C-alpha cells in the first residue's frame, strides 16, 4: 500500500486516540503539530479550581489568549489543556463511558464501538474495584454493554480514576496519569514526529490532498498531507475550521455544554473500607453514582461523590480569621460534594461568535465571544441524586444539607453550565453547513480534514468526556484506515 502522510493537530485525548490507531499501521507517516505550552503565559493570572485535585497539578489558563497568536476568547470559563503540550493539568481523571442511549442523537456510524473503548482503556492505568459499578459498566465493555436498555435504577461503586503509583509498591503515593506517557513512548520509538511551538492557522484542500498552513516561531509555513486530523480542543478546532472556510467577517455557531449540579451532604462518622481511604488520602472522588430513570430522560446521569478537598478548605479559610480555621479543617471528612451531570440536549443552547478582522497593521485577528444562557436549577436531578444517596445508606450514611446547591455553586470553577464545551462542528447524517461534519468526522467544506474532539459531538453526555474523546478519535482514525485499505 502507498505510504500516507498525515498530520494530527493537538496532543489531547482525542488526538491521542487517533494517534494510537494510526501509529499501529505500517503505511502511515504521522506528524503531530502542537502549540506546546510548557509554562504559564507571561502576565496570566493563576486560577486555582476548587474541585481540582492537587496531584502534581497546576492551574493556569491555557495559551488561547497568548499575545503571540492572533486569537482572543471572551468567556467566563477557564480554558485549560490536558495535552502533552499543555502546561495546565487540571485534574480530570474520571473514567466512565456513555451508553448508546446517551448518544441517541449521534449518527449511528459515528458512535464509538467497544473496540474503540477497549483499545484506549488498555493503555490507561486505572484505580478501580470490582463492585456494582463494574457489573453495570464493565471496564472493558462489549457491544452489548454499550447498548441502550430501559433502565430505572441507581448504581453505586468506587470511583474509577486514571492514576498510577509513584513506583511499583501498592502503598506508595499516587500521581496523575497523563497522555504524555504513551505519546512520548511513540516519539522515542520514532513512530510519530512531534513538533511544538506550532500555531495552526488553516487547512486548504487540494486535488491531491490537503495543505496545512501554520506559524512556526512567527514564520508562516505550509506542509502538504494526504489527510489532516484536528484534535486541538473545541475552541481551537472551531477557529481553525472557521478560518479554513471563511475569511473576514462574523459567523455564529451553536455550542453545547453538559449541565452541572453540585450539592452537599453530611456524612455520619463511620469506618471506611481501605479502597475508599486510599482515595480520600489523595483527595480523589470516592464514589461514582450512576442514575437512569424517566427523570433523567432515560439517559445515565453521572455523579461523583467527594469529600472537601484542600483547595476548598483554603478558600473557606481565606474568608475567616485565623483562629477560626480549625472549623473548616475539622469538617473536611464529613462534608461531601456531589457533582452531577446533565446531558447537553436537556439545556439551553449557547452560542460562539467568531469574528475575523484586520488590525491597524493589516494583520488578520480573530475574536471569539461565547454567550451562555442562564441554566436554571435542575430540581428533578437534585431530588433524584438525594433519593439515590439515601437508597445507598448502608454504604454512604449521608444526609442532604438544606440549600447545599447554593453553597456548592459558590465553589464552582466555572460560572454556568458544565465543564466541557462541544458541538460547534457537529457530525450529521447529512451535513448542512460547510462547517458540519460527516459521520466519519470529515469536514463538509474541507474534504480530507477530519475533526476528532468534542467540537464534533452532536450532544455531550453527562459522563466525563476524556474517555469518549479518545474513543471518538480512535474511531475516526480507524474508519479512515479501513477506507484506505478498501481503496475508497
């Protein structure tokens, strides 16, 4: 087979999923192009995120507003990166996959299969237990495990976290597992070529492939490929496709985010099993609670139950005189937050407006404005989580705190909605706009360019999306490889 040259833009979870598949083929040369931010932006404010876990992490905004690059975003959210080239490593290690019913508005061809999940999960060290969660959500699912079923239940299990020991002994400290581990192995094995300091501007389709235009240390360069896979994160991927299709002027995209519901519980003193104490010692989520019934529109709502972590204790202490600091520290292990997700299709749609213009020096600039609609309290989900917590009294011994959703939202790192953006470049059975995608992930208006990350999601489920992003990236690359092998 003729060797194919491909570019992968970005080094986040979605890109890693595609690289994982592409690097196992014998006929593909892979070049990864990445901003590669390895320190905070000069002058950028450091933001601690209240529910982030302090396992070798840092809390800096990512470089999307870096003055070196002609793009500026206006949003009440912090943009962060979990990528090889991202300096900000806000903890996001929850491992849970959506069921097919959670993706019922996705084109069938675009839904990752058990093969895609298994290929990704096989590369991740995961802290997990054999319990009821494992019965309903096996770590390595088969296609039947992913199928939509009529459910009316709640499932409680120990949290499933992408994390590893500092060294081989069981009782040693833990640290975040990040995708830079497998990516660096591929770089060392010379299976991929990695370049940092790269700002991708646009992609242009040619008769014999695609040309990628990018800036390298301020110099505009171009390189030709057979295909380009874009996994730069929702905002960055959207801006790249916007610049590739249009020039100056303004365009508006719908943008989705799953809702977030936070509430607090009082946990009565009781002995805890060793596997929960281990999670508590490192400020990790202790339990996952999965709920499915008519109140969640028969999709699975994902809840993480976590004791107060050190960041929140410090935030509370900052409002109190020093002699009262013993109060929040004394309640650390009896006050729990429950962070639940709401599928994006159950919430108002926000908008992303892209404006490209020339500045006073004639240089093209791009401004991104994200406008979110106020999310009303999800009263039914709040009630369902409280009922489920009480239903699992023997394991949890938790009592809901009155008005705790108001208290909990005070500590939110983001103002509105959930944590993750997506859906700006949605996959459709029949794409409408040039910025829409085919189920294969290919951009209608830019053939041979494929989008991997959450910008391509028609909706965003309540479960965490790192695993879904990686599986989708693997699925897009797998289907592309299969089409090459079939001579399509």
